């Protein structure tokens, strides 16, 4: 598909977004049964090609939709009452297995996760669970347990990972929004590669209970076509469980999406933290992110190139990531069914557990201080203050072809994914928020994205800035060609 073909898909075609779906239900211009039935038809029709879903809840979702219609008719109003959404298959839904990309027979969950409980409390109807790569390790969504999830912009390419199923489902208009999780960019990377808004919130903003958080690296986050939709989903699921170790104060993401960000100091950084690959952004990625920076300057922000002092932040990431994978892999009932690369990570994580992981976690305080200085008032005598926002590419490369990582060893897979995605993971080490926004397309019509990154608890500022960009660039008007042919589109 060419970039010209991408532009030709502009227009109002496709299902309504999350906020519009909720509004239509509240106004009575449609019903939950109609919305959920249409979503299920779109999913079933797309599944042979996109393969976005691991599990569907067709019968249960229709029962819940009928109940939502009764509640709506009785005058009840909730933020998402009756709206169909999807969740990633690392998230417990009562009565369904949580495979998290793995093969084999796993027990069904006895109860909803805290995030799903909150979604239900907001009135949402969960239509199914979306595909993830095995234990969320890779920036592609492929595996022997389920095959390959494909990018609706070009089905020969990956939608990214590990929340690739959620991203493909939203980008293709199968559901208006979906929940993913981000432990090294797993919301932001697929959002970049499918032309979506993806929010990685502050650590602890959305509860991961009852699952562990990959040694503090992982947090759930929304994927949607607009900032307002992503903010609405964030507000619906945000909040903690009594057992959660991190409890940030609440934010009002939807209000932030309606607020002018004011004039901000924005740093654009091209060099990622040190990796063995020496990654540089692809020319089309650099062109797209440069154009986004120019838009920020035109909107009145002060934009300049800068280099954050990342230090050896990777020393805090590798032990924590592999230990987190090891914790999950060790609980699989049949480890022989796991990908050989997962078994390699299990061995590495077991070796690096304990004292090495504790030391990596202890480094975080120094990392917060060093990188936080980039944002604080710090340039004494110059009249400058620290930056408000850091802008970087979300990925160095456009979405790779399906099968790009097939047959690679664990080490070569790590090198290849680091070459493609060197920018996202440091913010998981820090636990701070970041947002992917669509930046444009390559000459071949493949989507690429840019990250808006901030210091601790800066979601509202980032959301306001993303909404301002969206109002100017109107990226939500672009849809992949598959949407126009999807059954139930309107």
C-alpha cells in the first residue's frame, strides 16, 4: 500500500469511537446490543486475516449488552455503559484462561483482574481478549500458539507488540478502544505502527492486580484512535487495589484532553540510550517526527534538540525484565511448550534474580534524580528552566514484515528488536508516563509514531499537548483500507 492509498482512506467511514459510542447509547440513537453485535461481526469477519483476538465472549457479551440496554432504558448512566471494548490476553477475565501468548492448557481465571472489574463498573462490555506475543517479550505479535496478528494498514507487516492484538483491533475499527500493557513500549510501539494514540501511564496508575508487574516495569494502558477516547478509557480503569505497592494520586485525563497545555519547552532527542546496535532512526521516521516537532513550534511551543543523560539505564532494565519473564514462565504448567527464546530468558532471569534484581531496583532512585534534572529548573544564570516534555521517535524503524524474527536465537532477537525499538523502554525503568501520537507514514504507507515523555505524574500535561497536536493534525481522519470493507461499518 502506498502513502497515497493511506490518504485516500480519509473520511467518516468506520465505527464510532469510544466517546461517541457512549454518547449515542446515552442519547438512545443506538443500543448496546446493536453495537456489540456489530463489533462481533467485524471481529469474526476480520479474524482469518488480521487474527487480532485469542478469545471471544460472544454469547456472554450479548447477554451483558441486553442488560446494559435495560439499564440505559431505565435512565442509568455510566461512562461506558453498553460500549464494547477489548482487553489484552495478559488480563484476567473471570471464566476465561489468561494465556498471555502461550500455548497449552491454562486454568480459567476465577475472578476479574482489578482493571477488568473497573471496566465493568464503568459499564463496558468486554467482547474478547486480544493476542499478545509470548509473555509480552517482543515488539511483534506472533507465536506458535495463535499464529501471526497482522497490521490492518498492510497485512504483510506486524502491528507491533506486545499489545499487537489490541492495536490491530482498534486500528481496524473492530472495537472503539482496547486495553494493552506496556513493559518496554508494548502499548506505545504498536500504537506507533498502527496510527493510534497509546498511553503508558504512571506506574501504579492502573492496577495490574492480581499479576506481578515485571519488577515494576509494566503498567496497563489504553489504545484508541483519539486522545479523548484514550483519556476516557484511562479514567475508566485508573485506580488501585489494596494490595498494589504503587498508589499515585488520581488524575482527570478527560479534563486534560479538553485543556490547553499552555506554552511548553519541548526537547527533541534523536539519540536513544546506549545499546549495542547503535540505532539511528529510519529516514522516514526522522522526517515524520521532524514534521511533528515543526507543528509544535508553529503552535507556539519552544522546541530544541537536546540529549538527556540516560547513563547506563540498561543495567536497570535487563535484570528486571528477564526476572519478570522468569517469574511468569516458571508458572507455566508445561514449560516445554514455551518458545526456546522464552526458555532462554527463564534461565537468564533465574540467574539474575535476587541480589542482582534488588541492586537494579535500587539504582532507580539515582536514575530518577539524573533524568529528572532534565525536566526540573536547572540552568542557573541562563534564564532557562528545565524542559516540560521530551519528544522522541517511538521506534527507530517502521513496522517490520511478518516473520522478520522467525528462527532467530534469543540473542539475535534481542539485537533485532533493540535496533527497531530503542526509544521506549527507559520510561518503563523510570515508571513515568509517555504517550505515542501518530507522526505520519513512510513512503510505503506504513504508520510511524512519536513519543511525548514527561517526568513523574505528568500524564495531564502530556494528554493536553497530545490533544492540541491532534486538533491540528487530525490524524483520526485516516483509516486503513480494511475498515471501509468491514461489516457493520458506519
